[in-house]
């Protein structure tokens, strides 16, 4: 408290306050917790950032205006803070992903959508933070409820009812994306499933 525009101007003129490069936060790779260190970014906005960057990575700080509640004034504060940045050279690991069931029957019963994740060498799926793994589709996101490693494959499960709620009952092939964190790196992979909505006479699927 007590730090207003005039005080900020004095601090700038003094030239002693700065942010170490190693302490800066890359919008495209930072964790949910790290993003909340940025001014105006609470838990909900941090989660929105993680969804938006998988749909289209941030190319500059100006892209933060894609986030709900971040306008020119908030963006100016974020730039003033000097903590957030975008590294255009930051790459995302490509993961091999399979999703079960391949045919998502919206009328069938079941509790889970299961994803099988493999990473390229030298990364180890055992190092994946299961609580960072999400299933994405057109702005929707579901967090993994469970995960276990078997034979160099991470198996994670997502709530089936949540995923089924993303679709309107029409039949179509859709691409689902799985994202997450392994150590300091980000990964993503996608798989196509067919959404089916059989009539009352149809037989239940998986």
C-alpha cells in the first residue's frame, strides 16, 4: 500500500528496482501457480491462460487481452510489473496419445475417458505431473482425475460425463488434445475420436 503513480515514477528514476531474467514468467510455459504471481491473474484467469495457449500460443503480452477481464488498463499494469514475458523460441514436446473409447457413445454408461500418453526420449512419463494433465476441446478443459504409469506409458482418466457434456448430441469425428507438464517442459498430443448419438433403437457402445 502507499505505492502510487508518483512513487512508481520515482522508483523508475532511481533505476535500482528490476526483475531478474530467471524470475520472469513465460506465458506459454509457466505453471498454474506461477501465472498467479502476475498482477491481475487469479486462479481462474491462470487456468484460462493454460487453455488458451494450447489452442493458440501467446505471441506477445498483448495477447493477454484474449483472457476474460484483461483489458488495456490491466495489460498496462502487467507490462509495468515486468514479470510476464513471451519466449517465441519456447517449444512444446510432441506426445503420442491414444484415447479410449475411440467411439464415444453419448448414450452409453461409463465413468471415464482414458488417455494413454508416451513421450519422446529422453523424457520419462513417470516425471509427468498428473495434476497438470488436461483434456482440451474447443476451449473446454477437463483435468485428469487419476494417473498411473505402466510399461513406459502414462494412463490418465477424465470424467466421462464432463467430456460428453461438450457435445450437442450430433455425430462427428473430433480431435481431443491432451496437454501437461513434465519437469520444466510442456507437452501436448492429440487423438481423434468419433462421437456417436444412436437413436433409441441403437445398441450401446463402449
